[in-house]
C-alpha cells in the first residue's frame, strides 16, 4: 500500500469526486495529521512557531467554524504507537470531525472564513490523509457503537 500525505488534493479526479453528493447522513472525517518541524507560511512571514503550533491556531478556529456548517469536532489525540501494520513514519495526530453531509464539508472548505484560517493549516502541515467514514448500515445498533454508548 502506498501512502501519500497531501495538504491539498492534487488529483483532479479526487477533487471532482468530492463535489459529488456522497453518502446519506452524517459523515465523520478522520484526519491523520503530520506536522512540519517548523511552520512555514506561504507569504514568507517570519515565524518562530512549530508546525504543530501553527496547525493548532487553525484547529481552534475551525472548531469554532464547524457549527456554522452543521458540524462539530468529535475527537483529537496524539499518535503514540503503531500497534499493527507498517509505515515509514507515523502521523502526529488524529482528529475526527462530523459534518451533516459531504456538501457541508465542501461549503465550509470553500468559504471565505475557512480560507482565512487555512493559512495556519498550510503553514503547519507536512501532510495529511482525510478519510470519509459513515455509520454502519445497521446504524447505532452496531455492537461496537452499543459498547461505546454503554461507556459514556
């Protein structure tokens, strides 16, 4: 399996596919994040921030922006260990955001508000994988989700 971290989509076919309707119901976007050692802003501004620190500026702002598009942050955590499988380099963080549908994600990503804060995302990210997920067809009745509901 080949893995290619990207900051923005480079394949026109993938970009076109993002514009399609997508699955019904909410989507949960799993973000595997890899940070630069030192933030680098596209406008060349001097900066003493780490990539993680620059991304966290974006992360706080996008968490406030998500509800305007019907979404919300679900989870964020540091990657500490790879228990199964092999990759050349681990991601630094995993974040999960929920959107009512793919169109809401696209609307947010095309908004002026998002573009204003995305400069910090670009400055901090070395690369990223975004994985769209949906609830199983069994809905909330899946054994795994039942177990999670029982925990909390």
